[in-house]
C-alpha cells in the first residue's frame, strides 16, 4: 500500500547523497512528498493526537486504494 504514495527513488537518493557529502550533516532529513508537513505536525501535536492523525491518514489512503482497485476490476 505504501508504495502507491511513496516518493520516487531518486528523491530519496538525493537526500542520502546530500547527507553523505555534507560538511555538517543534520540529524534528520525530510525528503519526499509530505515529509516536512508531517514532521511539523509531529512537533506541534501531542503524541496521542499525532497518532490519531496518522491513523486517520492511513484509513483514508486505504479507502482510496480500495476504490481504485474496485474500479480497475
């Protein structure tokens, strides 16, 4: 399921390249579609709210995939 919404491999490779050759590498790198907003929400929301948010996103994504699968049959 996750591969349907994942970023292309070159996006991840670019982040790894940037980290590997950086003079002062960061602790974390946010790469791909939606990574920065998710990290921002992680900082702003309490743990339970963030967990509920991720659960809701996953349920919504599953619903979309189920509709697409049913349509393609």
